[in-house]
């Protein structure tokens, strides 16, 4: 037998089987005890019947004028005669018998006491020094019929009591496991970033150690992730000053040296240091996206942030390459403007870096809070799109960049519970790439904001 996977079903099935077996065992033992008591009662009735009838038979036989004549008592009214009897003399002649007595079932008299045949239970008694003998018989089928009725009386409740008991067991087990189900639902409702302990105050004591172990594991995971994010953020922050100093020294070396080869090497060093600076900035942004508070208690107009980001990116090397489209009405959201700025900047810089130089990058913020960044370029296969949001993943082996831009955007999208949609080719075109994300509006619940805050 294969047990069901559900603990509730297992408990219900086990308790139901156990209850049924115990009931059948109790009914069987009770039936055996009652059968023994019933035999004692019937034997006593046989003996009492013989002892009451024998004096009457003696008076009747002694007072007869015709000796040795058999007399049969007639029935007064129709009835079931469970006890039949015959009265015989010392020679075995029948002197008196009940109206339904069958002489064939009565064996020869062999002394007082109980006797047993294949079909009847008998009791013998005599008087007048054995000259008058009575034998009372009871069919064994009568006793078997009474025993069957008793067994039916004990067994029939199984058809009613056991199903009701099984239903009661199911409801009792379900109610007992309700705290465990609530614990599982609370755990299942957690986002991937929520590693706070799960409340377990109502968990049964048998399951409490499992819940406590799970919460300790969550604490250790949270501590490990916090340490990782803290290290990345601190390391990136501490690198900014020495990197800026190193870049300044390399630029001074370039201006002071007259050696063309040395100037070229200095330029390469400067480019490498700048890439390292951008990588440290991306690491700081990733730590901010994964661990910082992204939702605020107030709303702000995202159009202002989008315009500032686009102007700054265009001013730093991409003039005229960005086409920004904003609605006339404010786009209010409780998303932290800094987080939106990080998200927007990474999408725009990714489009500029990987898009075609011959076509502008389209940046659109719709009235309902959807940010769409699209660029022209080669079509990316679906398997490439699937892995673009992984850390340090680039669209091609020779692609420039840190490989963290879309990973940062995906982390923010996951924290605000809005999917990042990547498409290639861009909708309505045969080439290009488009990234879109739905930003939270100003009607977001406080519970959603609290679940995304730093813990």
C-alpha cells in the first residue's frame, strides 16, 4: 500500500483504519463475551424449565388411571416453541410431551445434567428415584439466531459511526494542521528578497523545531547576503577615490611626457581605470538595487528624473542620439527617484552601447508609468535574450561594458514586482532591441512598500 503524500491524508487514513480495526475488534470481543453469557442464561432457562415442569409431570402421571399412556399437550395458540420436552418412565416409555416435541431429537436418557447433540442443547432431570424422567431440548439454531442478532446489533453501527468518525477525524486533523498551512502560506507569499523570520507563534510543538530551524537558516542567509552586498558597496565606494587619483596622475603623465609610446600606454591605462571606475559604480548600483529601499511614502513626478538622466547621458558623449518622449501630464510614482534614475540610466546606456550609431535611441515614458527604451541593431536570438539579465553577461564576446546594466535593472524590477520585458526585434520593426518595464503608480499599498524596504 502506498501512503498518500499529504500529511493530513496520512493521519486521516491511519486514524480511520485504526478506529475501524479497534471497533471491529471490540465488537468481536463483546460478541464472544455476550455469547458466553447468553449460553449461561439459556442453560439456566433449560434447567429451570425442567425443574418447574417435573413436579407437574409427576402429579399428572401419578394421578392417571391408565398407566403407560402417552399424553401430548395441545397448543393453546400459535407461537414459537423454543423449548420442547418429553417425560418418560424408567422403561423409556413416553408419558408426556409438548405439542411440538420431536421424539427423534431426544436421545436415550442417561442421567441428569446437560447434553449436547448436533442440533440441540438438552437437559435431563428425574424424580421418584428415576421412575419419572424429563428431558428439555432447545434448538442450537435458536441460540445461533440470537447470536447473529447481537452481532448485527454491534456491527451495524459501523455503517454509521465509522463514517461519522472518519469525517470527524478529517475535520480534526485539518483544524490541527491549520497553523502549519498558515506557516506554509506565509512562507510561500515571501518574495525572493524577503529573508526575515516567518512568524511561528501558533505552530504545534511537534513542528516548532522545523520552523525554528528554517528561521535560523533564513537569518544566516540574510546575514550572508547582507555581508555580500555590504562588501560590494563598500569596496566599490572605497575604490572611487584611489581610482580618481590614479586617473588624474595618468592624465598628468600624458600631458607632461613627450614620448609618444609612453603617452599611448598612459592612454590605455586611463581607459582601463575608467572602465574599472564604471564597474565600481555598477557594483554600487547593484548593491543599492538589491538591498536599498526602493519604495517611498511619498510620490514624485518621474518625468523630471527621466529628463535629467537623458540630458546627463547626452551631455557626456551622446549628443543628438537620444529621442525622449514624455507625456504632458505628470507621471506620479512612489518609486525612489534615485532608483528610477539608476534604472533609466542603465537602460539608456545599454541601448547606446549596443545599438546602431545610425539610428537614435527612443526613450518613452507613458502616462500609465511604462518606461520603454528601444534601439536599432541586429536581432538577438531568444537564448541570448534569456541570459542578458545575468550578471556579467554581454550580448557578444566583444561587447563593451561591465555586463551589469541589465542585471541591475532586473534586480530593481524584481524588487518592485514588475517584470522586465526584453524583445528583439523591436515591435513593429524587423531589427533592433526593446526593453520595457511597468513602474509602480501612486496607488500602491503600504504593505507592498514595507515588504520592499531594507530589512
